[in-house]
C-alpha cells in the first residue's frame, strides 16, 4: 500500500475590516482558491489541485486557514495564492488576500509554527500597549501559547480520567 503524501499550507486571510472575517466559511475559501488556480494554471492546474484539496481548518476570528493538498501540486497552489483578491460568501464580496505563513508536511508542524508565530505577534504587541491592564492581558496570552502549559493540561486531564476509572 502506498501512502498518499500531502502538504499543508498555513495562510492568514488579510482584510481591511476585521468584522468581515466572521462572514468567511471554509467553502468560500475553497472556491476562491480553486478559481485562482484555474485562472493562473488553466485546466491542468485546476484538475491537479482539486484531487485531494480541502480546507482543514478556518478560524474566522483570527483569519487563519489550513489548506491540505497533494504534495505533487503544492507549487501550483502556492503560486496562485497572490491572485486571490476577494472571497465571495453569503452574497457578499469580501476584498482580501491570503498571506502564506508556512508550508508543512504534517498538520502538527503547522500547528507548532502557528504557536511560535502567535507568540512573536504578542511580543510585538506588548510595547504598543497603553495601560497596565492591556499589558497584563497580553502577557497572559503569551503564557497561554506555550506548549508546556498545554502538555501539563493534557497530563492533568489524563490523570483525572485515570482516577475516575479507578473509582469505578
């Protein structure tokens, strides 16, 4: 049996008005990406990228998107992203562009990169805070991005489940 290799592209959707991000859905992103690939690479590119292409994750609050596609055509898709100028969803045309942040072989590597990226962004925001309350909230957000805290929370959850099983 042959393993089908995929690539994951971590993108950020940039819009002028942040409230428009909440209108986005994964189907609209997929249609916009497929249309951009068809415009730039023709029928061949559209056929290659539509085989196993899907939107694995979309966070409408932050504008982060994970795209999965076959390893053989990731350059076609990657080169078509700058040609996306708008996404049409729910009868509205939202002007935006996709900024590619990372290309990874697994979704886990993209998640790790996203944690590092968010931590860097929060460190950039810290000097721009005007009040101590804002600085405290940004510091709390930086600490919540660390992998060690998520591992500790996972270990605590698994220990509590083991204790529940022992009690039964």
